[in-house]
C-alpha cells in the first residue's frame, strides 16, 4: 500500500514558512486536509514562546480558510 505524504502542512503554516494557500492538500475530490507531522512538536515549542494564548495561534492561522471550506 502506498501512502501519500504531503510536503507541506499545518506546522509549516504555524511557523509562517508557507503561504496559507500552500498548506491544504486535496486528499480526494472535495476533501482538503492540513497535514500533520512530527514537525508539529517543533511548532508547539514556537507557539509556547509567543506572547499570546496558544489556542489563539491556531485560530489566527486558520482564519484565512473560513468561508472557503464547509468546516475548518
């Protein structure tokens, strides 16, 4: 069985390493995902160092997708 491993995902988005339009991966027609990876552990440390609530970091990163998808 072959698995598709997206090159970019949620950790890249949280770290501002990519534009938001580069983050979602089309898993199949009509289904877009933000891939997670071991890199999320590094992103978690970066989030912890920010001055705002950690939950707000994720909310702000995902704001750009509101209105473009049925569920964010």
